[in-house]
C-alpha cells in the first residue's frame, strides 16, 4: 500500500501529498490495511522533495532587532 502511495507521489509531484494519499486510499477496495496519513506523511514529503529541482537561491535566517523574531532573507544579494 505504501509503495502505491509513493509511486502516486512520483507521478504527481506538484500535488499536495495529502491529496495524493486521499486519492489512492479512496481507490482501494479495502482500506482496512491502509496506513494512517500521519505515519507516512514524512516519507511522502521526502519523496516529493527528492523530485524537485535544486533551488537556485540561497536563503539565510536573519533576526530582526525591532521584533526579535527571525525571518528569511535572500542570501544571493
């Protein structure tokens, strides 16, 4: 079952993993042996991320002196 979900993620990498998971589970005749989404979520997200092209931008975490909270800045400038 998990293999079918992972291959579905590979076939539709632009779709949210929850949507792909739901589509595979709904297509199954017996959902009794289907894994819970929370148990396979990380696997699915990692598989989808492995298919994405590498990012061309560098991002760095910067802290704001006024708010005390960090934010992401473009590190290529």
